[in-house]
C-alpha cells in the first residue's frame, strides 16, 4: 500500500519548495514519518532530512446552497538535503 497519495500543489507549497527546499504531500491516515521518508527515497530518489506531519480537520462547506463536509486530510512536509530537487510537473 502506498502512503503518499498526491503532492499538494498550492501557492504556499510552491514558494516553500523554491526557497526552503520543502515539499508538501497528502498522505494516508495510517502513515508514519518513517514510512513517508522511505517512500520518498524510493519514488523520487532523494534523501529527506526531516518529515513533519500535519493533521487537517474536516471542514463544513456550502456548495450551491447545500451543506456538506470536506474530509479531513493528513499532509506531510518533507525537507530535502541541500541540492536535491523533486520535479512535480
């Protein structure tokens, strides 16, 4: 089972990847820092120095007048070794 679901492409994530060499990914709920680091190594062939995890709660939303809930997600901030880059395009 893969722990990395998809990269999070946002304006803030783009700025962080250019300036601080930090990449953001959506990950599975049961993933840990170790499993994320191992999968980043195998998928992108770079060495992460640090992995931080953020659990974002579910949010109430209104879509075309209807109430709904946007699911909670877990995201990982992956710090890379200086000189390493990930091409997400």
